[in-house]
C-alpha cells in the first residue's frame, strides 16, 4: 500500500467502526479488530500517537472479548510496545542536538 491507500484504509475502517458499533455494540471482536486495523494503518503512516491510541482501544475490546491469553491480545500488546517505542524515538529525533551545543 502507498500513502494514499493507507489514508483511504483509515477512512474505510472508521466507517466500519460506525457500522459495527451500531450492529454489534462496543464489546464485539469485530470492533476490536477494526480498531487494530486503524492502528496498523496509522502505524504505516508513521503517526505513532494515533496508532497507539487505536491499538489501546483494540486491546481493551479484545481483552474483554477473548481474555488475556488470546493470540490477538498478545499481538495487540506487541503493537502497542512497538508504537510506543517509535513514538518516543520520533520525539527524540525532534530534539536538535546542535541547539544544545550552542548553550555551552
């Protein structure tokens, strides 16, 4: 997928969330899986804050639906750790070391 495909995927997933919530309610695995898909699309776009937000929504849903030891829960936990790491790295990259050298 390219940049535009990922943005379009987010739009489709968000529409899917609206429909799934109306049909199944908020505590259904389809809702959790869709939140995961949105998180994955944001992750591909390197928007790690948004990815983390949707992975956390997916985790809450999937924990309720499947319990702690389900593979989907474990995969989502892994994605949360990755998104968190990448978010912290991108924040660190925004700090410009050459500016701190000017202080001394």
